[in-house]
């Protein structure tokens, strides 16, 4: 599935039925009258094709880029008998007539042209969205919603994707740094040791030990399990508290879990330390939940709080 399909970015249909053409690309009587003032048939057809495409897509396409079923439908409805050749479309493009038509359509529909001046505005929207959303497609969709709301002509999808990626990188870096600056020297040293292959038994790092999901303890294994929880607690007490949007916390946690010790060491320090802190917090929280569940089960088994007799 392509990025265009995953986002809400408007696209042309893959197939054109009569129902689609007659409901989405059919020039109205008023639109045909508006175009009637254009004497040249090719230019009149080009005007109507661009009009219906921008109404449907939110951005302009050259008539030469339009699918032939759309052109044919509009040509027949507008009673234009000439079938344009590629050379005639090229002349329409070069003559400046197409650009004049675009200007007229923008003015008539109140479409605001997206220029370099609007990039700062769009960047702020993308950065705001990136604080609560991790997927590039989700950030792009937020930008699309704002562009449509403010009646801007849509820039290319690649422009939106680049901005979403840049904003996500910048926001994530801010979040990583916000966690890392809270770490003192001793805590950083502890995290470095966690990622060292010299740790533990020498066969695997303590990072692997941290990532390993411990099985919920049985009565026989409870001593070993509580020792593991104690080890997690010793790590967790040195870590700063976290205040992250839920989507970011989950994404960072999953990314940390997917990386091995070497891959973690290869990361930039602020990201490496931040991901380590997040995984420690996550694993410690899960372990406490498991201990609480075990405690509740033990209470039930021992009958400490028997149910009242009726």
C-alpha cells in the first residue's frame, strides 16, 4: 500500500464508471455557461477539465495528465467536437492560457494558492501534530485537514511527507533530550553498563535481560521472580519520571524493545538514553502489575478473605 493510499490525500479513481463521471466530473449548466465565453474549443475544454479536477482533488492537474474517460465525458457534456492531440495540449500549456484559467478558477472558488510563505504555518501545524502522533501518515492527515479548512490549494504529497518527517524528527529529538537532561552522571553510567556486553554472565547483556518478558511466576518460582523485580526496582529508582503523550510512549517503548544492545549503542546519546529509560519504566510497571495479580491470587488460595456465608 502506497503512502498516498494510506493518507487522506485526494487521488483519482482507478476506474471510471458512468456513475462516477456523472457525479464527480460533470460540468453543471452554470459552469458550461461560464466556459462558453472561451472561443477556442481546446481552451474551453482545458478550462472545464481543470475546473472539475480541482473541485475533486483540491489541486490542479494539467489536462494532459487527466485520464481520458474524464476528458471524454466533459467533452461530450460540453458539446465540444474537437478531440485534442498531445501537441494541442502542449500549446495550451505553453501559451499561458492554462495559467490564466487557473487564476480565474482560484478567484471564483476562493482557492488560496499555497506558496513558500505558508510553509512556516504548515510546519507549526505538523510539529503540533507530531507531539501526539507518531505515524507520518497521521501527521500528513492533520495537515490536509487544516489546508482544506483554510481553503488552500494542496501542495504535492511529497511536500507534506517531507514536512511530516522533519517535524516528527524534531519533536522526537526534543522529547529524547527532555528525558536525557534529567539523568545524572550515575544514572547514565548505569545505562551504559546495561548496554555493555560485559555485563551479566558474559553471554548476553543486561539489556537483553531487561527486554526479556518474565513469565508470570508460579509459587515455586516466586523467589526468583521477586529478585528480578528487585533488580528492576533498583534501575527504576535512578530514572526520571516521564510525561509523554501515550502514542509517543508506546512507539518509543516498542522501538526500544526491538533494538539489541549493539543497535542501542549505535544511536545518538540522547535517543539511546531516552529509549532505555522508557523501557525500564515500562518493564518495571509491568512487573509490578504481575506481582499485584499474583498477590491477589495468593489471597484467594489461602482464603484470607473468605466470602460471607448467606
